C-alpha cells in the first residue's frame, strides 16, 4: 500500500469516481425512461428534478467527487513531487480515500445529511493536514518539529 507513495491513493479515488459514474448511469438511465425524460428534454435540468431521489443522489455524489477531491489530487501530486511520501502523508491520503468512499455510500444509499456533513468535515481536516505538510515542505511554514 505504501510502495507507490501518494500516487496509489489518487488512482484509487479516480477508480472510485468511475465506479460512481457507472452507478450514476445504472440508476439515471432507467429513472429517466420511467419518468419519460429524454436527454434533450426542453425543460433542461428541471426535467431531472422529476427523477426519484435515489437517482438524483448518485448524480449529486458524482458531482461532489469532481469538486473537493480535485484539491486532494493536487496535494497528492505536490507532496509526491516534493518527496514528502512519509507514512503520515500516505496515511492521510488513504484516510481521505476511505472517507470519500464512505461519504459516497452514505449519499447514494440512505443520505443522512448530518452524517454526510460530518464525514465531509473530517475530509476537509485531512486536506488541511496534507496542505500544512506541503506548506512546510515548500518553506511557507517553518518546520518546528525538526
């Protein structure tokens, strides 16, 4: 798990995002057919509001995986290029991936928003820690630990 530094968790989250994309199509296409919504529906996005909640939640989660995780990818590659592949950074990266998977499963299944928000906050804290480590490596923050 640690052999590939911070590249492996980044690739793992990409793979998870693709799993969610497949799940999105597996739920959205049948839901669109059932609701009589066509891809070129003149109502645009409003037509998608006719879809059942479970189909909308998977689509929303896919969109969420295209938002905050972009910071994660940038941090993984920055830390990798800065040779900051210490176990703490790799552990943080894998923690982020696991939390995003859990976040997805919550949102795509029962979607309990307070739990989803708590997971999102913890994900953000992990990103802050990774950012702090990158800032130290770049000399933006003095490394008081050495």
